[in-house]
C-alpha cells in the first residue's frame, strides 16, 4: 500500500514521503479503517440502539429513521483527510485515539477548532501526548500554501508546542476522555513525561495529503528545518509525513464514504 520515497532527519525532526499504491490493501484500508473512523462506527453502535429504544409507535419509528438516515450532502474533504491520517497513525505507529472527533461536531459542515490530532502514543516504551495537524492540498507548489502562514501546518504545530494556553486546552480535553477509562494509565504516564521535560515532552505530527501529486521532498524539507529551529534542544519529537495519492481528491472521498468505485 505504501512505497517510501524519501526520509530525512534534522535533529529532533524527521520527515517522510510515501507513494500510496492503489491496490487491494489500500482499498480495504479506505473502505474499512478510514470509513469506520469517518462514520464513527463504534460511537454509532451506542447512539442508534439507544435512540431506537425510545421510539415505540410506527409514527415515531418513521421519524427516527428519517433522522438516522440523514447524511451530509457532500463529505467534507478535511474530515476524510483527518480520518485517513488518524488511521495511518494507528496502523504505522500504534497511536491511540481515546475519542472520535466526530462526536464533538455541532455543525456537520464545520471543522472543529483546535488540533486535528489529539491522542497518545507509545514511543519506544514511553507514552507521550500525540498532537498534530492535517492538511490536504492539490496545489502544484512545493511546499503548498497550506504549510505557511498563521493557518498553516507549521505555525499550528509551533503553537501547540509553545503556547501553554493551547497546550492546556488539549490536555484538559484528553482528561475528560481518559479519566476512569482504559486509557487513564497511559494518559498519566504521558502527562508526567510532559511536565518532567519542561512541558516539551510530547510527540508532534504533521500530515500532508497530496491527491494526484508526484512525491517531492520539497513539500516537507524546509518546513522540517523550520520546526527544528523552534524545538531543537527540547524533548519534543516531531514527525512530518506526506502521502501522495494515486487519484483525485474526489475519488479519495468516494473511497472513504462508499461512492463510485
């Protein structure tokens, strides 16, 4: 499914680029891992039976079915990219995501504020907080504009790692979703590591999804060096990844949601 095209290290930063091969493994990954995360299959297994238990008459059941069958008219590209990225992190690095962001949506068309990726990771036997950003771009520029500026990936990663207000917001979000669950012990270990390392002991990840674009290390090289200038000498570990897809952005979304083959 993946063919490594480049990998480089620069002190505390590593960047990697992968060609995604359009084979059965990839299609199965999109149709199962990504689709289940996009649709929050685990969460819906709780929501739908609960709501069905509250409907008794035929009229109520018909109205309930109308609600349950309601779907977004067009899937959000950012949501597909985030579900793809989280699924890749689970498969490649064993990342843990205690809570699906889809459960926090209050507007089906809006991207949630804050970090795209919020979880935990076992990095060489040490649990750490995993925070990150995901960008999808078809722009034929290297790097594309989504890597620059206040709304760009690098600035957002730097903010997570240096702005204590932002960091505490993410930690608080995780507390509510880890305390008194199977993830509490892992959270506690990650938090202790953070505060034992001047609030820099974390794992930051940036993922760039590139539909119909040929692999090019320039997508990540200068951005990786920029991040190293910010975090070198700290306990932060930073990984940038680019995934070069073998099809268009619309085909990427169709694979995830079950559209045209």
